[in-house]
């Protein structure tokens, strides 16, 4: 696959409103896969739909011609606490959160995830000195892991993030099921290189 046809677009604040359908299109595919296995999450649509109104929020969308294939979404960490309790016992006003980084499976393994992240990080306002993200770490669902699966934690480490002890729980329904299941998520953080 020639990477020359892949391009990236950045949208800020209220501009995001016009691209929510693309974010939902990507997330519907990517988050139905392991390790998420989303069928239904009680607050995910409201969460995505809130980004146009969050302060200093922006998104990066990767396109193959006119097809959206990946996304990176960000907002200040203090905006995240509108959706979950503040699990950090510290001031997080200097922290910017990578809320979503997702790439369709057929485009993985070509460096596009790293490129998407690199563009995202380079557009975070300079007064934020730390970056954060959260990801699933829950061995209860290892049986769903596909053969050859490569954990995204490899990418986080390569990008300079380190694992924290800050964890929280979210419930959602798995693909093909009807009952909610608990999922453990863990925060990772990194210091800005130029700070």
C-alpha cells in the first residue's frame, strides 16, 4: 500500500462538529475489536459528541483518499474529569490528554499510528507540559485475544510514556452480548520533550 495517498487533517473546537460522523465511523470498527470489544458503552456517544465544546480540544483524522482510516483526539486533562472522577492526587492543569488514538486494522504496521500520534502531539498547545492517555489492562479477557495480537503498550513505550498506578473501572457490553462487563483501565503519562 502506497503511503503517499494518506493525508492528515486537523480540526479544532467547533470544527470538530462537522467530523463527528467520521470519528464514529472509525470508532465503530476499531472498538469492536480486541481489547475493547465494544457493542454498547452507556456514555461513549455523549463523550465523542462533547469534543466540539471542550476547551482547546482538537482532532487529527487520517484519510486514504476520502476514506477516514484513523484518528487522534485530544483535550486538556481537566476536561476529562467531566466524564470520570479525578483519579490523580495532584494538579493536572498542565496535562493534555490523548483521548483516542485509533487506526483501522488494514493500515497498521506501516508507521501510520506513530505518524498520527506525532502530528497530534506537535499540535498540543505549548503551555501543556505533560501528556496522558488511558488504556485497557484486564487479563480477564485474554481468551478473546487474537493470534498474533501486538499490544498497543509497545507503541506507548516507544513514544516515551510510562505506566502509572492510577487506574479506574468502566463497564460496557461486549460484541454479541447483552450484559455489562467491568474493564480495568490504566493511565500512562509522559513529560513534554521541550519542557
